[in-house]
């Protein structure tokens, strides 16, 4: 009973996050219309008076970009998505709202720290003793980069989609602990929530290893 309640709560949270992502996308689309209005205002405004207007235009554009990155963060659930949102938000703060060299300096330090975290800790990459643990929603391209494998992109957009297509081709039912082999990659389903794949272990298989 407790497990069913927990699964219901988890699914409800994912559903709410998806709905929020959809609302943000619609908000960005509606907000994009204002960009054309800014173009018209910039065109009819005398050159010496366009600075503040152009600054507002850039701020609005960068805010839309932050909104799109937030959607990616909500959908993918990867630490690297959080880093990207923070990078764009910090860049917007420096370009649009910074009023002094001190604020710009602090912004540069913040961006440098984010790049250092991305370089040293490689967000989104969780190591186990045998491979790399990833979320099923992670794109295949990013999985290949993290695990240093060569999973064909035409098998699916996400690693979860790859497993779905492989299982369908083999006529198998998707279950925990199932293992699939693609090129130099060993793909293991680590955990599932009812019928949904949650975490996947990716391991690079050496030549001659099965």
C-alpha cells in the first residue's frame, strides 16, 4: 500500500512538472510576439534614444532563453540542466542588470565557478563501479559522450527510447535487470517505476568481452 502511494506521488509530481513545462513553453511563445513589437519601436526611435530600449529587448530575449532552458531542466531531470539554467540566468544578470564593475566581476566569478563544476564534477554523470548511471530521459548523444560509447542515434532520441525499440525488435517485455548490447555499449535497466524505466546503467564493453 505504501509503495503504491509513493508511486502515485512520484507520478503526480512528474505530471505536474510536465504541465508546468508546457505552460512555460506557451508563455515563451506568447512572449516571443513582443520581440517583433520591440523591433518596430527600435526602428522608429531616434538612434541616440535606443540604448535603454535595446537593453530591454536583450533582457526580454535572454529571459525567454532562460525559460526554455528551464523547460529542458524540468523534462530531463539532469544536474547538467540545472547548470545550464544558472549559466543563462547569470549571463542575463551581468549583461542587463549589472550596474557596476563589482557586480560584473562577481558575475564572472559565478560563471567561472559553474564552468569549473561542469568540468570537474561533470554533472549528470553518476559513476558506479561498473559504468555510468543515467536517467532514461537523457538524450543518446549525451549518453555517448558521458559513457564514451557509440549507441546509434537512429535507435531513439533518448536512452529510454533506445531500450523500448530494442525490446520491441526482440519481442521482449521490458523488466528490471534486463541487459541489451548495442555496438560497444552494455545497457542495463537498473530501476523502474511500474512500467516506466527510471535509471539505466551504461557500460563500455571492450573488444572480445560479452
